[in-house]
C-alpha cells in the first residue's frame, strides 16, 4: 500500500503522535500511532494540511470508544448517549466543523483501509477544512474498536482579542482610522438592527464567523467604495450555544 515516501512519512508522523499523545496523558497505543500517521500520510500525498493531535478530541473519542468496546459493536451514537458535537463540546472542544469515523477490525491497518474504501469515511479523513484529530483505539476479544474525531478547532479569544483581530484587517485593507472600542460598540453587536450611542454610523455590518482572518465580502465591498474614513469594532457573545463555536462581531463605518 505504501510507497517508500509514504513509509518515511508514516514513521515521522508516528514520532509526532508519540510526543503529542504523551503530552496529553500517556503514550499512544500502536493502533493510534498508525492511524494518526496514516491519516497524515494520506493528506500529505494530496497536498492537504497535516492534522495536529488534539487532547480534548482524544478525550471525546476515548469516551465513545469505551462505549463501543463495552457493547462489542460500532455506532456513532448509542441510546442515551449524546451525539458527536455534544460529546466533543462536553469534553471542552471548540469547533466550527466536526466529523467522526468509527470502525471495528482485528488490526489498525484493516481499519484505515476500510475507512479509505468508504466514501463518507474517506471524505472525513481528507476534509481540507479540518485541522485537528483525536484518535482512540481499544482492544476487546481480539478486535480493535477505533474512533477518529476530526474538527476544525476555534481558538478561545477574549472580546478584546476578537476586536483587535478584525481591526487589524480593516487597517490592512483600507485607509480607515480605527476608533477605540466602546460599550456602545459592543451593545451594537448584540442588537438585531440599529446602533447604540449618539453618533450614527453610515454602515453597520453584523456577522458571525469561525475565521477571524477574513472580512465578509459585503464589508470588503463597502471598504472599496472609499466613502468611509473611520471605523469601530465591537464583539459580543454568540447568540446560541449549539456546540459549534463562532465569533460574533459588529463593524461600524463612519464618514
């Protein structure tokens, strides 16, 4: 299955797995090393970014793998068990995308081969959006029970850190003067319409995002109009706790 370059990559990724899993509470099993290495080798062969080992996703995968091993079966959700996003959220994960592979087989090699032969599992493993994984493999009765939890993780940032990230984008992409964030700016973020404060903005953009490295297209179009000279940014808490993490912001543009 593996070319020489793939085998070299496999060994390298296994070394990374050992170090990263050790940092999260102990050495990985051989099956976990193999599946982590194999996933990143597959991604590398296709020019996709490497997955990093995530200790929180590992905890979520561990809980579900224990359920599978105890029941000697595979499922994405058992009766009375929370669904994937709720399990990951309970473990402490913050994410905008999440997916899971489960399998049962005598060896990790057969598990990986089965995932790559399955359209849905292969898509999860090769999803360019995800950047982290937690893998748990447990043995029972000569069978391995494996769980791979993939996610695009969302960094936990304070409101000020969120505002600073968006402010930097505004400065980099326009000639605007940034006004200091105020309570009014943050209140504007919480409002469905209108604005807070005495000064009326010419344009207000409210949006939620899991990626603070890019401004919304509509906002970038307004910036290109060249009729605004000042801006103010306010951040606030997301409206709903759905398990999926995002940032909620308001940008106000002034003449």
